[in-house]
C-alpha cells in the first residue's frame, strides 16, 4: 500500500476542517493510506523525542514524511504556512516527492502554485498560546 502524508498545523487538530480535509484526501487518493500526525501514536513519539533531545521534535515528523510517496498539506492560509507544515512540505519537495495543498472552500486537492512562505516557530508558538491551543 502507498502512503501519503497529511501535513497540517496543530491549529487544525480535532476540528471540522481536519475532518473535511480527510474526506477530500480519501476521495482524491483512495488507493493511499493516510499518515496523519494527529494520532496518539505520533503525539507520543514526538513527546518522547522532545524529552530525550529538546528542540528536535520536527525530526520525528520529517521522518514520517520519508515513509510517504505524496505530501498533502492544509496550510493556515494560502499566503502563510505554519513553520512545521512548511518544513515538512519543503523537505518532501527537496526529496522530489509531489506535494499538494487542500482547498477546503473548493473541496479539492491542487498542486502548490507558489513559493511557501511561513511564520517562524516562535511566532507560531506565541499565536497558539494566544488562541489557547491545547497542543502547545
């Protein structure tokens, strides 16, 4: 079975947007297994790495992308990406893998058409605190 990586910000974890995105992905890629970082297994794996080597948690998610043939991302906005999703998408593109974005309004998956611009990790962490995100 082929795997695809569903990259998205913690802002979308356990939301209606995440559920809608998963439906769109399944409709467009029925022969792929979705690797979603928003599972207990992956959150536990990330926490373990954070305890062992603080500051290296992105490596856990980068390693997940290496297992997948395709990357599909749900950016915070079309103009600015969160730093984690941007890092994952850029790495997959560097590795020569096809990378797509989900357009929730249109209900479609489309190729990335512009350069990925992103917030810094610090800016994003501050925003997550402001909105009271439980994954901070």
